[in-house]
C-alpha cells in the first residue's frame, strides 16, 4: 500500500557554509500504510529526490504512476538546472553570483540582473515599504555583526553599541532601487540579503518545472519552505506538521497541528531553531526587527503562512514574525488577503501552545490537532 506520512514543517535554518553543486540526487521508492487506512487511489510510486542547495537541503516527492527512467532523469535534470540558476543569481555563498557582485559594488552602481533576482528584489522592497520598514532586505551588515550568515562565523557575545550603530548606518531599504531589470544602490556598503524570499522563489521555480514536465502530484521543500500539488501517494491531500516552538525539542516531537493541503505553498518562520546565547542569559534569534536594528526577542514564537505561491509565503512569514500577531494579523488582512497565517506561541516548555490565526486559516488548511 502507498505511503501516507506527515512532513514536519520547520523554520528555515541556513548553515553558514559554502553551497555545494547540486548533484547525486537520491532516488528511493517507498510504499507503506498508515494506521490501516484504505487508500483513496491506486497505489503509486513515491519517488523521492534530495540534495544540498543554498546552504541547506531540498526534498522532493513525486506521487505519480510508474515513471520510466528517462522521464525521471528529465525531472532530476530540470531540478538541478533550476536550482543552479537560482544559486547563480542570489546565493550569498557564491563569490561571483549576481547578488555578491552587487553587494561589492560601490555607490552609484546600476546593474542589470536576471529575471528571478529582479522579482525577488522587487517583492522584498515592497514588503519593506508595506511593513513600515519592519522587514528590510538590507540588514546583512547587522546579521553578520551578530554572528549570523557571514564569513565571520558565530559569536558568543553581543556587539558593542558603537559597532551596532556603524552596521546599522549601512542598512536601509530606500538605498536600493529597481527599475525593470536594473538594480541600483545609492550608498557604499549597502548589501542585499534575499534569504527571506529566495528559497520561496526557488520552491516556486522548481514546482513550475515539474508541472511543465507533466507531473501534477508532488511535494517540494527547500529549507523548510514548501509547495504541494495534487495528492500524495494515498490519494489524500498532503500532510504538513507544524512544530510547537520548543527550542530543545526534536523536529516532529511536539506538533501544534497537522495541515491537510493541496495546490498551495506553506512557509514557517521562528526564532526557536536558529539562535545563540546572548548577554544576560537570554537568546539571540536570527530574525531582526529592522525598525530597532536588533534581534527579535520572540524566541518561543512561530508563524506559518499559507499562500498561493511560496515566494509570498516565505516573505510574509518573516514579516509577520517581526510584526507579531497583534500588529501582523490586521496588516495581513489589509495587504495580503489571499494569504492566511497561524501564530504559535509558548510561555514555557510545559504548557500547551497558544494558537492565533487569520479567519480563513483553518478552512484553508483543514488543520487537525497535533500528536
């Protein structure tokens, strides 16, 4: 009988290491039953493809009738080509990528960029403008100063106020502008960091290539960002588990809920995985509020967004995490009515999580309790 498992959705954790060339896709065939349920469709092969990209990993599952080797090879080649192209455009770990060259360029530089880079930059700048600067794709100097995602590596202390002020002086989304496919910076030292949207864009790009090749039932995940199409191998909607924001728990150990979805994207942002100890015994998360120039204090919060595409879900999950539920839910309803969001928070490790969602989240996801 076909496999029917829950995929646990994790907030992104990009490891600070150079990207390796995607290759050697792992293909496995699986067929299991779950709780003795009768499948709603004939058993199909669950083909899995995985690899490393953008400093993280991708996992793709195809739930189609038996695929000949030639067709499967074509899907694998299309995935590799798509991910390599995104790396060439927006990888901060590739020295000659378009974004790396732009970040090194001096003030006054105008630079033509590829279509995907332009799409991500425009969306990120729109998010910055629409959120009142809470989200900002130019805070890379601050992230690096605090020990996240830079060649300097992690640190176990907090930077001085003077160093923070100097790094913050190099940030500011209005200093970057895009006109069509031409990017411009107005100050030296300004750097773009599209990690909050580029993985979502990558998921969408891979999903489009898979659809173009005639595969309609699939799951694509890159670094915790997901797009699903059609049905799983059992003929049911795909099942996505949302973790409770417990810093010391294993993925999937405590689920706040299970989403049952198809034909949409899901992304989660949280401060409970990618963090480090800070001064005074607190934790420093990797998500920064650009309005204050400091890491968000919301260590035990996660935000899961469901949207028509993963670029939108990815960017919105980070923005909503910064805004918080009181500010974020009304903002979402006004600015992005096609998306839904779930906030999960915990006061400590022992109590149950508190859930707050947009009005249509439960209807859109058919969410059931965790286990």
